C-alpha cells in the first residue's frame, strides 16, 4: 500500500480553500461535494481530477520508464487538475519517455487504493485527447487491484473511458476474483455486459470506440440498469453476488483487459442517480474529460 512518507501532498486548506474557479475567498465545490451533501455514499473514487474538498493527497503514483524505474507521487493543481508538469518531470527521470501507473489513489477516504506491482501489468500513462491524464490499458495484461473487501449490492459504478477503435471485447471494471465476462462490466461489441452471474446485455447501451463517454451502471439484481453518456437507459438483471475488491481495467480471470483509456472510476454504495445533483455531476464530468 502507499507509503505516506513518499506522497507529495497538494496544498489545500479544506473547505475554506479558494481557487479552481472559486475566487474571492469563496469555498470551492469539488465534483463530489454536492452529491455527498445530498446523501451519496462512496465505496471508492479514482480520478485524474480532484473530486472532494476532504481529499488533500495525491492523484496517482507514476513509475518512470527510464533508468531505475523511479516512482513519483503526482498531485493536483490549485484548480483541481492533474499536475501534468509534475507528470512530465517524473517520466523524464532516468531518461524515460513513458510513465506507468503504480498506484491510483482512492479519494473516497476509504483507502482502497488500486495498485499494480508487476511492471508488465501496469497501465501506461497517457495524456488523453482531453489532455488531463488517462490510464492506457493494453487489452491484455494491464490491471490495477484494490485490497480485498466485500462490496455488496446495490452499488453504482460511474466511469469515464475511451475505448480504442477496433479494440473488440474488453473489460473495464469488476471484482478481483470470480469468473470472467460474467463477473465484469465488459464491452463485448457492440454492447456492454454487466456482472454478476447472469448476463445483462443492454441492447440500447453501445460503447462508441474512439469517443470519450461516461458509463453509469447501477448493480442491483433484477433491477439493474446501464446508461452510456446521455443515451437510453436500459434495465436488466445483473445477478445478486457480492464482489471481492475492485479490479480496474481487467477481468477477474486476467484475460482480455481494457483496450483503451480511462480517467475516472467512482463507485457508490446504493444508487445516487436520483439525487438532485446527479445530472450536473454527470454532465460536468463528461464535459471536463471530453
């Protein structure tokens, strides 16, 4: 797990922080602040943007592809964006030209950080077409895991992604252990399949390769639902099993990982999509990354 001694802390001052558009001493409202004030509950939150006033640490930890494979914690700018200047410096250490994700820190306060110790399985850092940072899955071995914990239903997965054109089938998020496709939110052309146990293949929910999109998946047994961006809401049965931790960019069986980019994963307990602030959160996230 991350060593706090080596994490470079971003400089904020909690709820009184002004910046990122606040100005004039007005407290900044970060993307998840409003939803939490309305009753949303977080399981884990990974992003290349700052999501909460209460989170004052790093976004991620990069390993340079240069000599020595130096690891560096990367924080946020005052406006809540990923510190891409620090990213460039970290990648350049040892003469490197690429960087790899060693840790993706959980901003929820639950310390469910996603990590990958094996260099060959670490997603590559990519600026993304939006220029705000993204994890690049290779469609095969890349994956990042949290420590094991029980994640029961109902829960909601929100993700911002961009799958590589022509990538075919690939696994975006799921539990650490279990089956393959049936235990994963899995993009099998042309539709998504959601876990657990029962296949839930919503015909109205199509990922569009090469385009930044959002995925909202409410996992709640026979009352499950999925929506891509502002598209049609599709309902179905995702089964009733609980999950054992979180795997980002891969399947529990290690096969057919995510082929493309991802910049944000937020997992909520329950279903926050009926809250007054959900529409604004969703549209602002998509606008930010696209």
